[in-house]
């Protein structure tokens, strides 16, 4: 019962890789491990995984892992720097979308909200003008 619940939770959870599920990601890494065990170089197996997945984030992750392996740099430092860069990129994309929002709101506001607002505000004034014009014409 607990195993089934854990499996459902794992399937329903989505990673931050644009719709790539955790199970798909774990299967990709499992395939890399299997390829390394069969004699393929780790960097080749990782590059093949990045090519199969086709996400820029995964490609940069694989490049960081390969680079840290080649240069002997701590992987944790490289991944910390990469995560900071990804956060900055995500923040820039959010700011860009926020700058586009007013332009997207302009058309619905001019076509839907402003005409109804003008009708609500101008109707009492138009009625008074109409009543005063009729009163002046008929002597009321």
C-alpha cells in the first residue's frame, strides 16, 4: 500500500525541467549509469543524455559536470554557480513577461472596460441634458 502511494506521488510530482517528470529524469540517469557500466565514457553518456532530452538546462548541467570532472573543481561549487545563473535567468524571464503584461491588457481594456465605464458615467449626465433640453423646448 505504501509503495503504491509513493509511486503515485512520484508520478504526479513534476520537476522544474519544463514538464519532464521525475520518473523520466531518473530513467535518463539510470540509462547513463547503465551505459557507463557497459564501458562508455561518462562524458559521452552524459552528452548523449543531454541530446536525448533536448533541454538547454540539461545541456548546461551536463557541461558543468563534465567541466568540473576535467578541471578537478568541486562539483558542488560548480552546481552552486549554475543554480545562481539559472535563478537569474528565470528572474529575467519573469521580468520580461511582467513588462509585456500592460501591452496585453491594453486591448481588452479599451474594447471592453472603457466603453462600459463611459456608459455608466455618462448616462446620468446625458439624461439631465436631455431633460433640460426638453424642458426648455416645451416650457416645463
